[in-house]
C-alpha cells in the first residue's frame, strides 16, 4: 500500500491505524500509531493534521488513564488552534481538557477506572474464571502480557489475589459489559 502512496499522505495511514486500535481498546498500539502520525505530520509541516493527531493521542492517553499526558497534549493542540485560528481544533482540544478534568475529579469517570479499558477486559475475563492462557487466547495476547496486565491490575487496585480482582469487578456493576465500543457479536 505504501509503494503506491501519494507523497505527503502516509501519516494518514498511521493516524487511521491509531484510531482503529483506540476504538478496539488497544491503547498501546493506538499510542504507537498516533505518535508516529503526529511526528510525521509535524515533520511535513502539516500543523492542522498534526494537531488532530495530537488530540487523538490525548484521547488515547485519557483512555489509558494517563490524564497528565492527555492534558499536556491537548494544551499543545489548543495553542496550535489559536495560532491557526481554527475553532474546530479549539473545540476538540477543549473537549479533551474537559474530559480530563471530569475524570480527574471523579465525575464522569469510566466505571472501570483506575484500570485501562484493556486491563478491565482482562479483569472481567479473570472474573469469569478464565486462566491466564485462556484470557490470552480470548484477547489475542500472549500469556506473559496477560500476567503483566494482571500484575498492573492488582497494583492499581491494591489487592493480591485473583479473587479480590473478581470481587472488585463485580462491585463495578459492569461485569458483562465491554469498554468503549468493544461489544462484539460472538
């Protein structure tokens, strides 16, 4: 696909990949693709496109509960919007900043906070009694990655056992829901 590309448009592919990964709840992959898009748009001097990639990257950081990084990126986009005189960019940056403020104050937070969407999905499957290899198979991850997620989950929740993770998931009231558009027909 890149062999037949229009010069100066390749960052759009990374941007699109990042948005697809974000919609799928894969914030790590989304972040990598969106960072590449932002860097490449900036390198090409495409400030407007780079600012939108930055806003989407800020949304990705919010989704991963990296509020401070999201705010930093949204403020940079807000500065670009003012310089460009773009009300569309300004509004998008303000939306991210408002969401970061709500999330930081505990208002409007996702029910699975402080976990990321992916961590919640792992915790939900653990709650259903799946082993790490079974969770890995279900989510298309390696068992080692699932173990790392579980370690992060336990650390964030301040618990030491899978049963405590399950109890926390049950307490959220969203045991059978999937984060952010991850509802898929099986």
